[in-house]
């Protein structure tokens, strides 16, 4: 992995939750919620954030059906991710996000967060869950590769 931050996105129809790793790629923190305007404006806003935070990789939550099939929304998110890849020049990975919102709500429940204000943080927290899960999976793969001698 190149040194720098990884950005994760939870792309919804109304909002995009944005999370960032630390520069060494150990932790995931919420950054902000982007209220969607148009595809072009959304991409321009994300590109500004990518430059500002020196992002080197992007993970986009892939909203598959629970069966694993591609939902109509997943197809649109995949197109958005491809456009972001083309415009940013960075690696963009799709990550299965089927349970990220459920996990985010559980975290907020455990923290005693008021249900009325959740729309302001739920997308950011879902992006954190996506990023955390992706980083853990990558770390596990690297450990397995080291054990088996692959990736050298």
C-alpha cells in the first residue's frame, strides 16, 4: 500500500458519508456528510477532499442485495465509482456494504445517540464501518500472504 490516506464513501441517493484513514492506514475516522446536488458537483467536491487530505486509495460501499445480486442502486454506485476512478486517477475499490448501515445504527444505539439526529452522522459512520472492514480484510490477506509466501 502506498503511504497516504484511504477514503471510504457510503453513497446514498441524498447523502454521501465520507470517512478517512489515518496516514498510516491503521484507523478510520468520520470526515463529513456530503449532501448530494448533481453527479458532477458531487464528484468535484470529492476530488477537492481527495486533494486536500492526500488520499491515495478510495473504497466505495457496494450496496448489493442480501442475496449478493447487483441491485439497481448498486449498478448506479458502481458507475459513480468508475467515474471517480477515471477523474481521480486513483485506485477505487468496491466493498460489500450490505450490513454497514445496520452496524452503524448498532454503534449509535450502544452510544445512546438520539434517533432524531442520526441522519447527520449515520452516513459518516457507515463509511467508517466500510473503511474499517476493508482495512481489516486487507490486513488479514497480507498476513495470509506472508504465511503462505505469496505476494513476494
